C-alpha cells in the first residue's frame, strides 16, 4: 500500500468548497476526472454511514468501492475506510482483489484562511493504482477548484 497526498488552494470559503466537493451534482462533475463514463455515490457523508462510490463497469453493469465514513466534521474533515468493491453490480468483501485495499483510508481536510481554502487529500493506494491516481487526482482537484470558485 502506498500513501499518496494531493492538495489544492481554492479561493472560496470552506463551506462552499465542502458543498462543491460533496453535493451530488458537483461531485459528479469533478470526479469525472476518474471516469469519463461517470462517477457518483450512494449513501451519505455522516459519521458511521456506509457509502458506495459507483460508475459504469463494462457492459451496462455498475462497479465501484464500498466505504464507511469513519469521521465527518462539516467544512473541516472527512475520513473514509474502504470495506470492499462492487464488480458487475455485485458486492465483494472477501476476494483477494478486494482484500488488497480493504482497510485503506481516504481523508479530506479543509483549512480556510483569508478567503482561501486548502484541500488536502491523503489516501492509501494499492501499488497498481498509484500511477493512475497520481495522474488523475490533480486533474480532479483542478475541476473542483474551478467549480467552487465559480460559486463565489
């Protein structure tokens, strides 16, 4: 497992950045960097909730990841812990492929100062995904920045 870290400064209040990052409609926009065919979530961001990150997976099926929200402090911090994957619409929490990342964390921190919010993303990545994530997270955060700054 490799630790990855990404950050962006956004000229908008933390509340605006938070809403832009996690509201369904804008979440779909900025996460398009990870999947051209679309990305969305089912569930909510409350501490203790289970949430599914989904997108088209092959011939009309859905694939993605299952996580639990370990901590959520609005406008400050969100921590996710991965529990499994979804392959061809079916939950998988036991295969060798799923076990590679079960327990991995993804954390988002929001720090506001002088009208600028710094978003820091820290995540655990399986080795074979690290290069893709290193390429796509900066693109995703640039989209988030554009979306949030357009709201102020």
